[in-house]
C-alpha cells in the first residue's frame, strides 16, 4: 500500500466497544461466543507531523503501544510511509474488557487505509479485522480469539466459532498462524430482531482493570491441572448456542437465562470475583439476566434489562460505574468523509 501525500486533511476513524453476551474464555478453546457492539466509541484522528510519530502529543513509544506499532508496521511504514500524529479519544472505560484496544486497532487500520486512498464506503472489513486481530494476538502471546476485533469492526452482533454455524450468517474465516501454531475461527453476523430494540444493556465497571492475558492463562492452567474441566468449557458452548437461538427469537427471558448460566460456569472457572458477583446479584431483580463480560478478574459485568434506570442504580449502589447501551452499534467507520 502507498502512503498518502503530505498535507492531507486529518482523517478521523471510529470503532465501537463490545460486550460479550455468551462464550468468553470458551471461545479460546474453539467454542462459540457472541458479542455485541455498544454505544460507546473510540475515535482515532490521524494527521500530518513534521516531528516524527506521536500519540496524543507525546513521542510514540512502541513498547507502550505494541498494538498500534503492529498496525502501523503492517499498513503504513512497510512502504516507507511518512510519520503521522495520532490522537485517541475513548468513551469506554479503559482496560475494562470492553474491547478498547481492539477498537483502537480497528479504527487506526480503517483510518490508515482511508488516508492511503480507500473509499470510506469500501473499507475491507475482514482485512481490517484480521490486521487488528494479529495485533491483539501478538500482544497476548498468541491466545487472543478474534471476538473483540471482529465485533468492533463489523458492528451489530457477531458469533465466532471454530466451525460454520447454521444459525448465523457466515462472513469470513480467520486463520491465525503464530508461535508455530495454526488456529482457525469462523466469523458470523447475527441479525437481531426488532423486538430487541427496546432492550438495554447496563454495563457495570468494577473500577479495576480486567487483565485479559492473565485470566486466559489462569484458565489454561486450570485445564492443564484438571483436564476434566474441559466439560465446563463445552457447557459454555452449549449455553451459547441456546443463547443464539434466544437472541434470534428476541426472547429476553431466554437470553437472560443463558447469561445467568454463563456467569455460573465462569465463576466455576475462577474468573469472577467478589465485586463482579456483588454487581451481578444487585442487577438481577430488575433485569432479564446478568453476568461478567470479557475476561473477568476485575473489568465489567453487564445486565440485560427493560428497566435501565433501576438496574443502573442497583449496580452503582453495589459499587460499579455504569454505561448504558442498546444492543448492536455500527462497526468501524470514517467520521469525517
Ligand atoms: C476477552 O474479551 C474474552 C476472552 O474470551 C479472551 C478472548 O476471546 O481472546 C477471555
């Protein structure tokens, strides 16, 4: 790809955060997972500079921003592209399991492609998701699934599995070759029925980061010590498939039951904690279902509710900071075309 000429107008690209409805952790072992894009976005502005690569006005440090370094190497500096100045603005809680690093990667990839001449309406979504996933996988030692990067890129509701699933619209295969290993996932879209337009997600942040790499490693160790626990991973897969059917039918109660069951199984894997459990308990009386979302060990929980104000109050009283969203925001896009 060719870098753009100097003195181009600033490009602003954005991508949404995401919440995993069902299947986190199990998806690392090939089981299906479903995530939705949420109404809080990350915006990346890309402009000219005379002084070398910078981010938010500071000299770019690739050790502090390995994801961004990976994207710029793949899409920009590989052809000797000129240095750029980047500004990142996020409406998401940071390091909270809401996909903020995936959203930065996706928005940056889209912005660089647009700056290099790709029409805003013709962004290659599967290529952007692939580039963003490689950046995530490198940063997490090869274990990251493509759930976050696919969801923030495609938007809406996304199903990722190790096989093509009949109950969703298949989009592309994600093939990851890293550390001498090859892993493959099938990425699908799920059409959400209109009846879900009235449902709301209330996300509750514990205020502590969710250390994704550590939590994924914790589950890997548990499975090494107790291989029979792979049954719980398979159970999460079965609950997720039931959850997809419930989603497609727009059955809020059935979606909630699947969410509650996922939370119980994730507790069993040791990835929930006292704060997440307290917030989930607080949300349950006013919601259809509630669970941790993302890697756990801090980070966020979420509740599906038809009474968002009541649920948000309950989560806040239990110590959480809240964010309210519909299900299925638009994916990556250029903002200033
Ligand atoms: C992180 O958002 C979800 C996990 O399943 C890890 C992954 O999918 O890469 C815990």
